[in-house]
C-alpha cells in the first residue's frame, strides 16, 4: 500500500471549499458527524471512485490522524486555504476521527 502526499490532499481542495470556513470551524468544534449528515451524497461520491481514488481512500482510512494533519498543514502552507488550517489543528483530531470512522462504515 502506498502513502498519501500533500498533492493527494490538494486534489480535494475544491471539495473543502464547498464548506465555508466558519461552518467547517463550527462543525469541527462541535465534533459533528458530517459523513452521516451528508450520507447520500457521500455514498454517491464513493460509488463513482475510480480504482486509483479507491486505493487512496483506503490509504486515508488506514492513516494515522497525526500524519493526516501534517499533510493538511502542508496543504494550508501551500494554498492558504483556511479549511486545511482548520483540519490541521490538533484540537480537531476527534472531529477527523469521528468522520473517518463513519466513512469506514460506508466503504
């Protein structure tokens, strides 16, 4: 199995921009389960993944959250995308954990 890179993370920058910064920040603070909240859309997205993206998703789901947050921080430094900064914040580790676990259930 491969390893995720910052470039892999940057591929999803447009998806992150769908959630305005203030909403993502509030959802992260509340530790909301966004995957469950948007389950039909997430399922539709998952059904349309090609084999390359399925492999990356499997890597993501089995990655250490601290490592993912390092990638998010690197992506933030490269793009100044505030959503990456929110996800890189160690205070939001549980938010990421909750959503990754929910995503695992759907895969």
